[in-house]
């Protein structure tokens, strides 16, 4: 049986604005096993992005707990949570969020630099991973000099440079044309298999959901069903 790398237990999240309260997550629990390929689907406002952010330690629940590699995660202080996240969680977003003044190589190196990896080693690892995503000829190009698909591949490489236990992707192909979206998805699925990194994707695209092993549906903040695509 696969190790559970990420586990949510009874997550609830409520946002308050003045006297108005909006309950976004309602006692959500789920497990993400090692090497998993999973998708969270649901309509806008269903809570899927909020859930992903809490799972990745970018936000904290009002109730419940997230366990990362068996260790309490969401209840940690911000500094400890950041250190654990940097080691075990990678993120890919709809927009690449690359630093515009840095080259592709430098953007991918950044998580290793934060971990104080020696510069020569960080450069070698980043160049190798960019080669694996087909960008070995684009190392010195800045984001503005890359296509949308190339920028997203740099973002995927940056997310995976630390060999995280889990890759969390929030609408990772939502800003791409259909052909490029399929290329980026193929890349993530390939690296999921090669690097043994669990993959959890938030998406509204049924074609993406059809290519993973398990689909989780959120409706009004509630985990409604889990299914395997036919």
C-alpha cells in the first residue's frame, strides 16, 4: 500500500467580511498517496482552490489539520510551515509567476537557493531538469522571451526542482491553448511517473480530469464524491 504523503482531516474554512460569514470548506477530509494522480473538480466558488492552498500550507484552516509526510503541517508556525513546504511541496499555477528579471535557469534555481544549496550544484540541477522538459536551449532566456507553453514548463521545472513529495497544480493549463495545454499536462504526468511525485490538480477541464486516476468533486465546500474516470 502506498504511503500517504498528504492528508486532510476535517478541514473547515470560513471567511468573514463585516457581519457576513461565508463557509468555504465544510469538514473536508482526503488522502493523497505517494505517486497519486488526482484531480479536484467543481464549479467556481466550490472551495477547490482554497482547499489546495490549505493542503499546500499557503493558508490555514479554521478547523481541522493537514498532515504532510505524517507530520502536523497546518498547525505549524509560518516559518516551520514554509521550511517543510519548501522541501516536500511544489506548486504550479494558471499563471506562471516567474520572476521577469531572471532567466529560466535562475527561476528554476530559486527554490534551491532558498534552501542554501551551493550555487554550482543548484545551477547543475536546474539545467538538468530544464533539459528534461525540453528547454535546454532556452536556459538564458527571460520569461518575456519565452512562449506561454515554455513559461509554464519552466514553472513546472521550478516546482519539481526540490523533488517534492507532492505537486499541487491550480488550473495549470487554464491560460494555454488546447494544444499547448495537452503538452504541459503530458509533461506533468510524465514527471509524476519519473520522479515518483504525487500529483493533485485543481481543474474545470473534463479532459484533464479524464486522464488522472481519481477525481474528487467539491460542491459548496463539501466533498461530494470520489470517482475513477472510465
